[in-house]
C-alpha cells in the first residue's frame, strides 16, 4: 500500500507540474456553463423570432372581409394579377409562398423543406380549412340546420404536461454529456502521459529498478488518473448545476421543464459519475499502455471522446435505452444522470448501471495488472 501511495503522489506531482494536464482538468469543464447559457440564448432567440416573423404570401385574388379575419396575423398577403409575377417574386425571395385560385380550387405553392416555406404553408392550410368550415356553416344556417348538432357533438381541451420543453430537455442532456466528456478527456490525457509518455521519455525503465512490484506501479498510476478525473468531475458537476439553475430561471424555453436539484439527486449523480470515472480511467490506461509514444496513445484514445456523444443522439432520436443497452457503459451513465435531472429517478436503472460498472472496473484492473506483468507491454 505504501508503494501505491508513493506512486500516486509521484504521478499527481507530475500532473500538477504539467500545465497541459491542469488546463485539461480545470478549463474543460468551464465550457459547460458557456455552452448551456449560449445555447439557451440561441434557442430563446429562435423561439422569439419564429413568433414575431411576418411571412409574405402571394395571392391572385382579393380576400373577403371574413377571409382577412381568418388569416393568421403572421401572414401578409400581397396581390398579383398573373401567376408569372408570383413565380418571379418567389424566385427573388420577396414572398415565402403563393396561392393560385381557379374558381373554387386553391393551389398552394411553397417549399416545405425551408423554414419560412414550411411555416407559411402551415398557416395557409389552416386559413383555408377554417374558411372552408365557415362556408359550410353559412350553408347550414341558410337551410335552418342546428350547428350544434353538426359541430358540437363532442368537446375537448388540451392540458400542458411538465417536462415537454424540447429545447430545455436537450440542453440539460448536453450539459450531462459535456460533463462526462470533460472527465473522459482528463482520463485520456493523464493516462497517456503516465504510460506511453513515460515509455517515450525512458522514465518507466528507471522506475522498474526501484523496489516496487508492477502490480503496485500500475495501481498507483490508475488511482492517480482516477483522482484527476474526480477533480474534473467535481468542477463539472458544480458548474453544470449552477449554469442550468441560472438558465432555468432566466430563459422562457425552460417553462414547463422539470429540473430536479434535490440533495438525493445530486448525491446519486455524484455516485454514478464516480463509477464512470473509475471505469473510464481503467479503459484509458488499458489502451494507452499498448502505445509506444504519446502521440500514438492519443490517436488510439481519441475515438473514446467521440463515443460520449452517442447517448445524446440516441436520446434526441427517442431511441429507448433499455434492455441490453442499459448495460453498455457511457450510454447508461449519461441517460441515467439525464433522467435524474429531469425528475425521473429509476432505481433499477441506477442499480444496473452501478453493478455493471463494478464488473467492468474489476475486469479492467485485472487485465491491466496481468498485462503489466509481461515484458512486451513495457518494452515491446
């Protein structure tokens, strides 16, 4: 144990002296609040601009007084005598869509793949549906038919459910992903420097001349990487919670979004992230140990940082993270933490994540210790 502690101190001393390591541990999490607040501002502006935009549409007919009342206030009609004029105005982007009326037939022309065209098309369809209903009501009244017998056979109302804010939920998930990514980047850099970096500098052979077992050496390196990851994890959790709390209280896109910041939730998040740090540290040191140079190890470990984004895309695509996927590391850690922040504490998912993490950690440590007992991984 004494040799392990000495190795931990030696590795941590090297990490502290290395400015790049310190920047990786401290500065990477700083991007989390910047990202959360910036994305909240962008989504807020997008939502506001969509509500305030006026969409110009071309018409080849005059609107009646009733049609003007029905037409959405976000639509500004522009009248043209000929279809050619409307096509020309559309190509010059003077209008977002246009309608050509021939007797009682209305043809809407719009590009539904563009944002303006899609929204204008939606408003025009709504206007024509409403106007068609109005004409039907007029006909029924002219024939002394009770409108309630036709249109009021059922009643309905809509109710808002908390947690349905798409933008707010996405930013919370992104904050979780960036926290995990920050821990991963710290593990990648420190494991690269303590293994392949020492091989390249020639200090690993010197260390093996001291009275220390290889098992003690690798465990000391492993726990030094874990401690570095825990420091990054702590900074990331603090910055994530405070930045999300600030955004939640200052941006309207979070209205209706559940953001759970209870003590129990924070403790569970810390536990899950701790097990993730133990896992990712073991995985990174396992891969980096087979590399001969610092650059080679970084190349081998870079894909791991990209894998941390996969759970975010799976959740955005509404892919159910259940069954076998709940045992896959990184994916289960990210989704479980995200669900807890949104107020859904699933005990079974948390237990599966922790137990599977423990199994992976034990296997990785056993594998690292076994490989370090071979000459090839040290000098090959």
